[in-house]
C-alpha cells in the first residue's frame, strides 16, 4: 500500500487526536502518504480529504475531541452513499482506510470492505469501553476520571447536607464507567445494565445504610440501566423514604470532553501505530486492540458482535465496601 486515509466516526472520545497523530506519523515514517477525512463517513461521501504530514498533527496529543471532526452519516448506510465514498477513495488513490470509532463505525467499515474490497482497519475509540478485542477503548480512562472527579465534588455537597444523590454516568448499554467510577468514589450502590437490579434491593441497601448510620449516600446509575430512568428511580425512592433529601445529577457530555489522560494518550499512540503496521502487513477487516499491554488484532465482525464481560469480582467488592 502507498496511501492510507484516516477518519473518526460516531461518538467522539478523548484520545482520538492522539490516535490520528500516531496514524499520520507512523504512515510517514514508512514512506506512505496519508489523508485525513473530515466528519467521518460524510467526508468520504463529500470528498472532504486533506493531505496530512507529521506537522499537521503537532500539538494535538493533549487535545480532547477530534481535529478531523466526527459525524453520524445516514447516507453511508445506503449503497448510493457508499458508492460515492468509494469513487472519492479511488480519486485520491486510497489503498486502505483507518476508522477510529465504535461498533457502529466498524459495521460501516465492514460493509464498505465487503462491497469494494478496500482494506479497512478499526481503532476502538469510545468512552463506553463496550468493544470486544481490547482491554480498554480510547477515551474510557479519561471519561472514567472525569466521572470520578465530578462524583467526588457531588460527595462534598451530599455530605454537607445529608443528602442522597442519584448520579447518572454515560456508557450506553454498558456499565463499565458506572461500576468503576462507583467503586472509586465509594458509592453506596451502583446500578448497571449487566446486572438485574430491583427497587426492593435498592431500598434494602438504603435501610442497611440508615442502620449503620450513613448520613449521606451516592448511587451511581449507568445511563443504560434497565430498572428505569434516573428521575423515576429517585421518585420511587422518595415515595419509600419521605424523610430523604434526594437530588439527581446527570453528568452528561462533560464525560466526552477534556484533555486525554496519560493512559489514553499511550493507548491511542499504540493503537494508531498498530493500525498502520497491521495494514502494511496485509491485515484487513480487523480491529486493533491492546490486551495485557500487547497489540492484538481481532476480526472486525467479532469486535462488533461480542462484548466484554463486566468484572463480577468488582460487583461483589463494591457491595462489601459500601457499608
Ligand atoms: P459508533 O461508531 O460510536 O458506534 P454509530 O453507531 O453512530 O457510532 O455509527 C457511526 C456511523 O457508522 C453511522 O453514522 C454510519 O455512517 C456508519 N454505520 C453504522 N452502521 C452501519 C451499517 N450497517 N452500514 C453502513 N454504515 C453504517
């Protein structure tokens, strides 16, 4: 291969810039040309390609977001859209495509490869950590730390006023951010979609906490929690415990922003390098990942279909340490 293109697609995540930088500089070190495609698959369709060299990616390793911008492209889900995308790849002599994104973006890359044969490689960039084939995804560590710092602050005010706080964190259908930030902040309870929760259990935990003399409590709720939305949970709790002073905090998009943590910068650098090396070695339709500190490649359909298991030990530990 002589020319690679790189894009960021789907939900953005801190560390995507570090991954772009690694792709561009690794490509350059191997004598390959590199194009950045703006706004995910929309850029492929509209021909929004920019030639990138090592200096195009200076001063971005510490920046949140993505300099290439990200987008969701409904047009890329149509054969006509993908046909336009391929025409633009041909026009720019693109030999391979690096897609930094989540499982939706990987599905797009897989379909595109199957139709046109253009080699593709996925780089997992999402704060949710819900991708199989890697211990962590790019952005997860930063988001986790953002959530932890925010919940720490909520704890200060919760303690001052003897309040019960329900705090919602991101993670789509996965509870990784909730479980880990909940443990790190000493949450009384953690509600995640991977575990069957019931209101009765939650009330039981509150009763136990009252008995041992806890005066303030934090319950961390994953956005994908199946028991109900956070406002309904808070209301049901108020009905059961009228004397509780209950507040709800939804952390929201602050979790997607900010300067990437050291772990995310290193991970993104490794994966960006691994993506280009993989393509040069002839790999395609795979996702690059890092497991036990080693670069590995997983067939992209496996990365899309399978899911990382939540750590059952951590669930148990969170219960034991909460009281
Ligand atoms: P993420 O990559 O964060 O999971 P999305 O699920 O929104 O984000 O997917 C990002 C983009 O990937 C979509 O907007 C679309 O352009 C493309 N995509 C997703 N699924 C398909 C599909 N089945 N066929 C073609 N493109 C797809």
